[in-house]
C-alpha cells in the first residue's frame, strides 16, 4: 500500500520497527513438498542456492496468506516455487505477524525467502514479479454499489467504509474528509487497540463479515487478503478491482495495483537467480492457485 507492502499491514508499524510484510483441496500442501519445521537456531547460515531445501519464512497465523497447516495462499505458492526448484520445503514459522519476517528471520539467516512482498522493496532483493493485483471494493451484490474508482461520488454518501490501517484506503478517506466519521467504527473492529505504537490490523475475514451483516456498506481490501472470504460468503458479494486512477486532492497519486515478488537477502544473488528461473516454470501452477483463490489478476507490470 503504499510504502513497503501492498497487503493489509500497518504502515506505522513498518516505520516504527523497520519490519517487513509477507504476507499466500487439490491445491493444498501435501507429501514431501511440505516439511513444516520450527524456527532454526539463530546461528548464521550460508546461502541455500545450491541446497536441496528451500527455507521459507512464514507466519503461523496470518490467514488467509499464511497458516501453520500450509493452507495459506502464500504457503501454496511457496510450495509451487520449491517444486519448480526441485527442493524440499522447510517452513520456518514465526509466532509473530508476517510484518516482522524480514527483520526477525530473513535478515538473521534463519530462513532464505519470503513469499509475497512488493517488487522493489528496498530492504531485500526481490525476484521478477510473479503476479500483479490490487485493492478491491467489496459490497453486497444486492445493493447498487458497483463502485470501481475512488472518484465515484457514491463513496461520499454511503455509511461505514472498512479500510485497513495504513492502507491507500485510509489515506484517501482522510483526504476526502470522511475518516473521522469512520474512525470510531474502525477501532471498534480491533477492540479499540491503538495502531500508533504496535501492530494492529483488522482481520480480513472481519472486514468481509461487516459487509455480509450490513454493518458497513463497502470494504476496501488488498485482493489476496479478502478474496477467499468473498468467495466463501453465504451471501452473494461483489468484488471490484479498483481502478488505478486514485489521487489525493493535491494531485498526488495513490497506487492501487502492485506487483508481487519473492524476496531474498540483498546479497544472495545466486539464490535470487535460482528463484527467478524457477518462477518461470512455476507460473502455470501459481496462476492456478491464484485463480482458485479468486484473486483478480492483472498483466504484470501494467
């Protein structure tokens, strides 16, 4: 969203801690391709570019992107990458949110790749992008709210709008002068925990649930974070990819579409080259995973 990551993680926490965001049945993890491991010792490790194991940094409980049972979107993509590299997967699990993976795991050589960072993140070396998507508006299908752009005048007339803290949606709501009207409601969704000095975020499933139960009119989420819940909803929902035309009142562009990459340590050029080669071979499987998840895809680099 923004500065370091297009997924739903708080920018204030990123700035404060210097941490990274990772953020994900026939497509599930199975067999030898998924050896789920506890975090390795903190001793430095050499590059795994020539190894038969791919150590993937991952959060244990960051649905729908990463979960200890391997069912997360980025877990599945990691397995597809390892298969294309002809390596066994070793998930190095973190108890903390994925926002901390680069600082606490990748930079300490406890693992070797993070799946699902923005292409060009300056704290890591990123692969060539393997997919592109963006933020979406989620609304009830039975309402005439087929909003596709932040310039739509209907956004100024609706009730509650759910946005992630630190996201482009929050930036634009503030610029439109509508954040104050939504702030108490948004903080009620996280039990009024402050987002100022700690990682605080609205659960993606809660965002979608607020639309289903009618507590909010529109939810704004990064597509990989919300697509699973939109698809599984018992009430018909509409998910519209937001046009990449959003700008603040001063003309400053607020991006809505983002390329996603695999990250390695900045000096691990051999592993980066191996990842780039494998992503070409893994592309059909990765696209299959994304389509099954319901993530809308854009041409890479558009």
